[in-house]
C-alpha cells in the first residue's frame, strides 16, 4: 500500500473527471473526514485517512482490500474503473441516464443501452461523456459512456445504442473471481 | 433431570390427540371430565398424571396398531439380539426402511417409559445402542456422529432433531440499511413476484422468502446491494455484539461477509471493521460483498485468526464466528453426516480454544464496549460450552453476560460429568426443530481489566501447556483445586516472584498492542531480562 505517483494520479483523476467533472474537488477536499487514494497491488483504493492509518499495520501479503476499490492499473499502465467505484461516481456524477424496467436485465448482463430502453437522460449531455446508469426507481446499476449527445439521441432509431456499457453491478456475480 | 420429564409430557400430548382423532367415540366420558373440570393448582398434578397415564395407554394402542398387530398391550416389541445386530451391521440381513422406522419408534417408546415397556432381561443401554444404530442407518449418519448428536437431547427430541435436519430451512434475506429500507425493499421484491414476510419481531431487517418467481440471488435489487442472502441464525451473533458507531470491530472469521456487512450497517459506515478470513480464496467473495453492500469502513485482510493480537489489538468488539464442524447446518450440507470423525472434533475444539483466547486478547479492556461474541453453527458441547468454559478459566478477567437475544435455549451448565461455570446458562443455543433456523450457539463475553488477574504462579502455565498440547476438552472439575496449588508453586524468594509477576503483566500488555510508557518499557526490559535468566 502506497500513495499514487504523479503519473498514476493523473491517470486516475482523468478517468474520474470523465464522470464527475469538476466535482472531483469534492472527492479530495471532503468536509466530513479527510480521504486519500492508495495503491495496493495494482488496485486503487479510495479510503478515509483514519482507516488507512489503521490498515498500515496489516502486512502487504495479507491485506486484501480497504475502503472502496476504484479500479486497477493494467500492466501497460492504463487505469480502468471497476464497478466497485459506482458509489463514488454515483454520488458526484454530473450526467445521469435512467433506463426503463425492461432494459434493466439486458444492461445487467453486460449489454449496451439501446434507445428503446432509455427512460430519461440529463439535459445537454455531450457525446462521449461518462454517465452513471440508474433504473427508473433510482437504483444505480452501472456506468458507461454516451454514444450521442442528448440532442442527437432524439433522432436515433429505437435499436441504436445510446450508452456504451463500461461496468454494471452484474459483474459482482459474473466476474467475482477476477474482480479482486 | 426435570427437563427430561417435561419433554416426555410434551411428546405424549400430541400422540394422545392423534389417538383421539382416530377413535373419537371410545372415551368420551373421560374427555369431558378432562376438558370441563376447572383447573386449580391443587388438582393440576393429579390431572396431569391422569392425562399422562391415559396418553401412554393410547399411544401404546396406537403403536401396536401401526405395527399391524392390534393386540394392545400384549404385542411386545422385541429388541434384536446381539448376534442379529452384528449380522445387520455386516450387511448380512438387509433391513427395510419401513421396518427400521418402526423399530426406532418402538425404541423411543420403550425408552420413554422403560419400566413399563422394556422386555425383561434387556438393559436400557441395549435399547439406546439399537436406536442410535438405527438412526445412523436410517438418516445416513456415521455412528459416531449419530451418537454424539443423540446424546444432546432427550430421546424423543433427538428424533425430532434428526427429522428437522432432513428438511430445508426457510430462505431469509437481510435488508442492507446502508442502501434501502425494509418496507421499500419488500415492495420492490413483491413487484418482482417474490412472496415474503418479515422474519419475526426480533429483527427489524430480516425478511423471510416463501417462494419466488425470479432467482432471489440475482435480482437487480440484490446486485445493487439492497439486501444480502443470509440465514436467520447468522443475524444473532451480530445482534448480540451490538456494535456502536465509531468503534473498532474485528470479525475474525468473516467470509462470506454476511455478518461483517451487518456490523458495518449497524455502525452506519463509521469507525472501522476489520474483516479477517484465513482462506484467501474466500476473501474474494467477501470483498465483493463488502463493496456490493456499500460498506466503506471495512478493511479486509487474510491472516490466520490466531495471529491476531500480534497484527493488531485494541479492538472495542470482536466477533468470533469460529470454524466448526457444521452440525447445526446438516440440512444445508449433508456431507457433515459422514465425514466427521473424533479427530475432527478434537482438532476443531483445539483451534476454537486458541481462537477465543486470541479474540479476548485483541480487546482493549479500557473501552466501554470490550465485548467478545463467540458463535458457531454447531450444536455439540465440546465446540461450544467447553470452549467458552475454557476461556473463562484461562482469562479470569472475562465474564459471561446476557446475550440480549429474546429467545433460544440456555446453554448446558453440565454435560456428561463435566461441570461448567455456572454463568454458562447465559449462553444461547438454537435448534432446527425448535426455532426453525440453523443449529447455532451464541455466547457474549465481557472483557474486564486484566489487572485484576490474580498471580497464579507456575501451575497455571503448566496446565495451559498441557491443554494446548492435547487440546482435549478439559472440564473445570478442579476449579478451586487449581488455584490452591498456585501458592505452593510460588518462588521462595518473594522479591523474585514480584519481578516475574510484573514482567508478565508488561509482556501481556505489550502482547495486546498496548503501548507502555518509556519508563515502564525500561522496567519491562529489565524485568524481561530477569525472567530470561530464570
């Protein structure tokens, strides 16, 4: 477990910024308790400082997880967000998408969101913007990237993809072995 | 012994009712008398005796009828001779299940009222032996385990217990209060075609699932972390632990995380929960559950639980859901019936004894909580009461306190000649046939300041070593004798003894991660030096 290097921080923040935009500041300067980012075995954890200080006494081979896991660095140095980051993203996301009940299961099986399943979308969402996907009763289901801007989606045919799938809560079951 | 009697009564009453339904006209006058006469304290005993006698007679008729002999009291049940038993065991004479069942019923009846029903010249132990063998045969247990479980209950109740192990327990889920409220969750699940109901008055977060049109472990609500699939029995240790917001809590054997996430939810994501599990593979599922349920105050680590006061101490509360034989969850995992031997039980209880001491030592006694909850999903005494009793003897500053759970049977205070500490009545046992949940055991221990520990000298350590070696469940039959010896074993030089005692105290404190002041540390080092030279 160690703090992130300059480059790593940049990689992580640019990914997060894609979803939370300027709200990223709130992640770092929190009013309640100071939080920090820690790297442990390729994985990045977002954790309160008090928790981190206690976890220091756990030896490296024995430590499995602390706080919230945001994602992992690939071997090539790219950062990839995991579904476990959903809580953090959902709290500060600027752009959101709600999908209809009949679109929930297809999305949870790892498919992209078709326009027919789109229930609601935040106004003036640009193209290729990170969005958090909710069900109609406001349960966070995952996150993805918009294929078109809000304006353009109106013109699309029902089967066209509006949100590219990136992660969904179904991964807790599907990828249980590789997630951690 | 009085519980034996009461159980016979309980058993006898339903049989009587059954008999009455079968032939309603036969003894009407008696019935009227029974039901109409006012019950007073004075005639209660006489009435109950009369009832018992009648029930026994009717039950006898019932049994005889079932046997197809219809001869009433003449139709005596014959116990197979020793040779026959031997032949049966070797598989020479195959026994049909129906016959087996019948024989078990007869044995239960005979053992229920031995004087009346036993064949002349046969001893009680012969009947018991036959019954245990038949149980093992009928339900598919190995004979060792069948006997072990049989001995826990009065005869008729034992049969109920074995029967209950064949039936599945109800599916229960726990609302994750970090994400949802129970009412909203119930509504959402009902909309998906799930038939459910609150699990009972004792829990505000439990829901019992009767039937479901969708897989209950893969609904969007489940994946979003609004609930956890969790047996009702595993709510209990966490409820007994009563974690408070802001505390430091350790869950020593936590996978797959049902209890850990419950603790975290009760603490409202404040403080810190250390979730430990010795099996690294299982920590994956544990971590996934912790994240799915949105618990941000959890540190997952993978140590052998016995290392714990060394890794970290100073916890406010420790939950030890110890690894166990799983005799309480036979309905879930029938493999237990055949793959447990004497050796498994000795090894397990040894491990449990080590773990419970580690759990106690990990506590910060100065904390307002300072609670250890010991639980197992096993019903045997050597994994439960003996372990707690052992901990009470080894750590005199620890005492049992009420669990705060509304129901459950009291723990055994004595079992098969072993006499446990009297406070073991404060522990709670749960049985599948009584509470309709997995067999379970919960004990809550309060850790006091270890400074109160009396100097006990050498004899104490010898005892400890001995028990650590063989791991046998030692009963506290020598509660007072052991302490008397301590004075004899004290060092001749009084000053020497003082130094040793002091150094031991220091060592203990250090061991538990309590920092000593620099001056004290110097003292400790000097004392430790003195200790070594001895």
